[in-house]
């Protein structure tokens, strides 16, 4: 008889873990980049490129253990670091070139958004305990950062930083397909 309340408490605790670990605060769709809003950084004139988009990803979590019940609440943040993203406006000669370059930079923002969404899912849905949560969160975060940093590099390499228009189109279609999974 005395074990019955503990079993009920444990079952309720598991439900609370699942419910609380899925409390997520983040954006619902990628930022749509605009030159005047998202590119306020000082251009790097040593760079051969006309623009650079710096994305960021962060998360916070709050752990609670109350009456033997372990729960985690996550908050995820991602987007574009407008103070460190820059464009050499004097290098953009016409509207079409501006649109093509902005489209390429949008791809970087879209990859950053995919990183955010995958982190929300993978980090939030793991089975955590009081003894493993720090290690699992850190490992998953590090693995995802490697994947998405590599994707950013691959995107630039394959599109030649937006100059290879057919490769850019393939990436645009790939990113649209990946983004549609989160709508």
C-alpha cells in the first residue's frame, strides 16, 4: 500500500517531464532578410565577398526537481546577428544583382533557422534524468553545431557564394523543401 503513492507520483513525474520539456519559445519561420535591417555591420573590405550573414543560435533551460519530479523547460533563440552581418552596398550595381545576393544571404538565414528547429526537436525530446541532462544537452548541441556549420560551408562552396546560379537554385529548392517540414 505504501508503494502505491510513489508509483502514481513517478507516473505523474514522467508526464510532467514530457510536458515541460516541450515548452519551447522560438520563432515560427525564418527571418526574411532586408539589407537595411539585417546588415548593419561594418563591411570587411579584406573579404572578396560582397556580403556576409552572421547567424546565431542559443538556448536556455531551467531544471526543476520538486517532490522527486524532474522537469526541464527550454527556450531556444536563433536568427541573424545584424550588427555583425554586412554588405558592401557600393559593389551592388543593379536591382537584379541585389536580389540575387540577398537571396543567397537568405539561404544562410534559412540554414540557421533549420538549426534552430532541429535543436528544438532533438534537445527537447531526449530522455533526461537529474544525472544525465547536462551531458546530453551539451553533446546534442555540439553535434548540431557541427552539422549546421558544415552545411553553411557546403552551401557557400557549392553555390560559389551565390555566383553559380544553377547551384543556388538547387539549394533554394532544397531549403524550401526542408523549411516546409516546419510549417
